[in-house]
């Protein structure tokens, strides 16, 4: 039938698969982030970091702000990644090792023409 080389050119559609997470993490990390927000219930979205960077370091997905402070860190097997429908940002959620609780943040991309 073949050796399977063709399938690496097809995007994964299973959102819980490690292949999908790594592909989307690479896409998200290729963008500069203007700011990162976290929902605080009735208070609305609160900006928790500006000029942020995200990285995949080993088996962890991390988000740091412009000063280098760690905002979010979760294992790749636990993190959930989704892009916004407008493609202007991404929703990142998972068990955060920094705060020790489940956290959902929204990263808004910088827009460069």
C-alpha cells in the first residue's frame, strides 16, 4: 500500500491527538502576541500580559510576557488549543502548573500588514 509518507502532508482533524496539538502549537507560537487575557466572570476579561511569547519546551506549552514572567505552563498532553474564528488569536486552556489550577486564557495576535 505504501510507507505512510503521504499522511504527514494532511492536517490532523482529531483535536485531542498529539499531532493536532503540535501542529496548532507551532502555528500559534509563530505569531507575536499583543496581549493575553483571562476571563474573570462578571468583571470581564482582564489583561494578564503584554507582548507575550509562547513556546513548546519539551513536553510543556508555556506563555511568558514581555518581561519574561511565566504566565501559563501546561503539559502538551493536557493542554487544549483552539484558534478564534477570526484567526486573530487563540484560546489556550489546561491545568496550569504556575497557579496550580485549571486556567483558560486568550492570546490576541499582533496585526502586522
